[in-house]
C-alpha cells in the first residue's frame, strides 16, 4: 500500500467523522424543536484500485445518513388549545397555498396557529356590513393544515380531496340546516291510569332556519302496554299535519311495531318542519315518566365562538347558540417507509421514491395512531445517546489524525533518506 493510500484513508476517515459530528450538532441544536426527527450518521466501506490489474485495493470509509423519522418523540401536555400531537404513525398534511394548489408537505409538528386569509364582508352585531379577514389553521411555517370537511349532517366520508381549514367566527354563519331527524329515549310509567298524559317539549330548527318548539304528548291507553303519541304547538296559527300514532309495548316493557313518529308542522311564520323521531329506545317500566336523552340534527345560522380538537383529529366548533358540532377532520398521512421521506426546511417532509405515496386514514377508522389534544410532540433526539456517539466519534477522529501524522512522519523520513 502506497503512502498516498495511507494519507487518503485517514483524510476520508476524518472527513466522514467530521460529517458525523455535524449531524450530532444538528440533532442537539433541535432537541427542543417540536416534532423534530433526528438523523444518525453511519459508515460504509469504500474500495478503490491501487494497481492497474486490480489485484490490490486501498480502503476507506464514507458517511451515510439514516433519518429517524418513524421514531416517536415525547408527547408533552401544554394546555394550549391550538396544540395537538400524533401518538403512533402518521403525519399532518400541509399545503403552501390557501387553495391547496401549492406544494404538499408532511409534518409531525402540531403546534398550530390561525393565520389571516382573504378579506370578506359580513354583517356585524349592529346589522351593518363590516370587512374582516378569514382565519385558517397553519403550522409554524404558515403552511395550511389540510383536512376533510364534514357533510351537511356533520358526518365524514373519510375520503376525497383535502382542503384548508377555515376556522374564523364567520366561517359557518350562513350554513344553517333544518331539523329532519331526532332520537328520543324516555320511560313511560307502566302503572299509569288510562288517559294519563306526559309531555316532552322538542326544540327543532324549521325550514327558515329558526327555532321552534313541538310538544310530544304521550297518552296512556285502556289496554296494558298501549300508548298514543301526538304533537301540539303553542301557536294557534300553526297547522299540524301529523296524526296520532299508537305505541305498543310488550311484557318486557320494550316498544314493538312501528318505532318512528313523524312530526309534521306548517308553522304560522310560513316555515315547515318534517322530523322523523326515533322512539326505539323508549320503554314502559314501573316508575316515573323519565326522559333519558334527546338528540337531533339541524342548527341555526350562528357564528362560531371557538373550537377544539378531539382524539380523532376532528375540529369541534362551538357556536353562539350553545351548540357544538364537528366541522373538519385531519387525516393521518401514512407512508410505507417514512424514514425515506425527503427532509425540507421548516421541519417538514416531502414524498420521495423511497417513502412511497401518502395514504390518508381516519384515526377513528384505523389503528395507525390517535391525536392528543392540548399537547405537542417534542424532538425524538436522545441527548445521552448523542453525547455517547460524540465521544466515540471523537476517539475515532483522533485515531485517524494519528494515522495521518504517522504517514506524514514516514514521508518526511523517506525524503530525508533520499537526500
């Protein structure tokens, strides 16, 4: 082996080890960066010809960086409403353009903010038109968080195109929906005398997107297990088109036969309502008249006051009329090989041929991961491990430097002999 080979081997070794120290420095510098994924430098042998007949080789080393994107970072509770972490697999999807037509990236950093969007004209509390700005969920880079939008009934198909998430107070003001379905669970007293009446006042949203109250009247029949349900309202100008309907309970107190009652009213205001009330959880047991639960669809044209996240990545909006409903859902972007993602500036990643294409899954319909509200995922850098590697690399660097020095001394000695 020539002296040149001795020099080149130690030089390449020191260059590779310097690169590894730089990687460690980068990791340690980001130990407190939310969602940061560390990199580990490993080494591979390289060979090159020394003689033309390839019977002798000189060897050295080259660095290879391994991304640790798939390694979970520690999840820290913050109590901040706009913080959300992912526990398990998956990434948030972000786009550089508000319309979703820019570059798509992926991140684990769930420390979010609300950024101003386009100017819009809305009606203020005094009835006057005012100009405000839309607000969208963004990451630390100002990239727009992407998600699915709920349909008219507040449900998600967990498929289709993603869109930026608008969360300002006026985002849903003009999207009221009339009530069409309701679920009522209550108990009717089995020991009541014939002709006894119990009422339940049911609030619904009419076709003009206004609140109305329809009262359900439960009247005990002559025969055991026989009741009749009918509807009344408090306004003489209302026209009720529903007809009374018989309810029959078996010996176990369970409702048999038809379990749905349609409340149909033409309100005096000119609006209408047609609501299918599901009574299948209504029972007839001994004891008092006891409403247990009531739920309905429909909501008013009401401004949004604030929002929060849940464990399924849904954005739950609170409205001025004291109602709540899910408006968006953030999917988990899953990759076959997340460690093969291409790192980009801003703690985000782009798809690559090594990572594969992102597949979007709902957290409540898969086992890849869940979302942790009011928390954020910290760096996955292990400080103790980084310092241990630093010490080992420093020793290896010193050994290469000593080899270089020895080769240099041998070169000087050979030169002196020639002279």
